[in-house]
C-alpha cells in the first residue's frame, strides 16, 4: 500500500472519529439537534478533498448505521437514516464532497474556500430539510423554521472554524509529510485525489 494512501486512510479515520465526538456535543432542539459534527464534516472536505472527505463521512455513517453510538446524543443504528435527521446525515456526505471538490480547485484562495464551506453547509440543508418535511409531513415553511433557520448562525460559525482550522492545519501536515511521497492536501495547490490509486 502506497504511503500516501495509508496517510489519507489515517486522516479520514481520524476525522470520522472527530465527527463522532462532535455528535456527543449536542443541544436538543426539536426533531433536529445542534451538533458539532458539521464542523468536522466540512473540515474533512477542506483537508482531504472530495474523495477522501467523502470516505471519511462514509465511514462515520457506516459505523453509525452498524449501531455504534456515534450519532447525536450517543445514538446509533440504521433507523436514524429513516427518521427526521436522516436527510441531514446523508447531507453530510454531500457536504464533504462539495467542500472537498471546491477546495481542491481553490489553490489556497480564501474566497474559493469561503464558497466551499458555504455551499457545503447548504448541501446539508438541501437534503435535510426536504427529508424532514417528508418524514414529519410538515409544511415547507414549518420545515424551514424547524430544520434550517435555528441553525444558520451556528453553522456559519462552525463553517468559519472549519475554514480557519484547515488553513492552520495544512501547513503543519504538509511539513510533517515532506519527502514521504504524500499527496498534497486539498486547497494547498494540488489535487489530493490525483495521486491516489
């Protein structure tokens, strides 16, 4: 196994574990809780790119579907994908991919990366709010007020934190892996998915 693939597997696993820790830091708020996991979902895309960021979220979702207590409030099981929060969980996968895809093309430009976290956050709502409406039979306006409006400020702060963390962590990870044949991190000027095989 090439060193760069192993390094990406370790990073993806670490970020999946951080998503699980973030789910324990939750505030119950109606059918959809506020969780810190979204910060790590966006961070996985920013640091690992679309493929490995998506793999990180996929690992988190798989572990939760198998029943491990990694979802909000220390819960797990496949039933969560069919409940009111199922769309948000699936939206995590899309958010990591979107943030990663845009970050890979940002070449480290702040404006592109702001767009990456903003669109990544919106991707969660794009799947989560319609899912919430379908499961609970709420109206569109009620679904918006219950499933999106209360989270906008907090998600903006988490997106900002993810962006600042990524911009701080990339140079450290880049120095730690110099000369080891590692893949460039997303947003660092190279595409982290180009050299994976």
